[in-house]
C-alpha cells in the first residue's frame, strides 16, 4: 500500500476523530463553525505529528484508545490530549539501540572517576561496574554507602540491597552474614 499524502492523512484522522467525539458532549459556548474548526485542528495535528510508516489508521485508532482510557470528562478532550497521546516521532525515528554505546558511557564514567568527579550510583552498582577500574570503584562505592548511611541510618543496607542487589553486601558485613 502506498503512503498517504498529508491531505489523505488529515481526512482519515478527521473521520476517526468525528466518530470518536460522538461519544462526548461538545464544549459549551462553541458554535458549529468553531466545533468544526476544532476537529480540523485535531485532524491536522494527526497528519503533522503521526509517524507515516505502517498502518496510519491503526496508529490513529491506538491514539484514540489511549485517550479513551485516560480521559476523565464527558466533554471533548482538548487538542493537547490528542497530541500527548501520539507516539513521539523523534523517538520512533532514532532508537536508543542505534545511538547508545555502553562502552563510550563506561569510558566517560571512568574519565570522571579519574578526575574525582561525581558519577551516577547506577554506574557503580549496576552492570557497568564490571567495566570500571577497581582502583576507583571501592572509593565510590564506600562514598555511596556513607551517603546512604547518613540519610537512611540502620535501614541503609536493606534499602540499598533492594535497589542494587547483592553487590552491596560486601559493604555491609552484618547484612552479608545474614544472607
């Protein structure tokens, strides 16, 4: 099937939006012309913002279903509700798998450690920790544990264990003995 042009996408969305809005009461204070303009603006949003790959009609219907599941009024949802329920075109064009390189992130974290700069706790306790230099890792982990102890006191070991798993046990000898 060939891709729809802008006007075809707008017309398709308009038809679906009109059917969808029949379930709701129109906003008060708007005449027929203003209501029609609102439908055209919403349809235009669909045509401008929705990804064009795959089945356009199915994607429009998925947006309408999301709105139906979350809308908390008997009146028409505002245009912004439709736009917020649409898939983010930028995210769908650029996936994390294509742009994200965990090795470059580990190198960046290692560089920050070399300079004594702060790093995310998820880096020192998570999967990336195995890629970081051990000469710095213990220093950062000890500082992390101290921060948790200062904040959570005797509940730190349990809190850290539930968040980061068994990697924290060597830093809490009494917790390690009970596991």
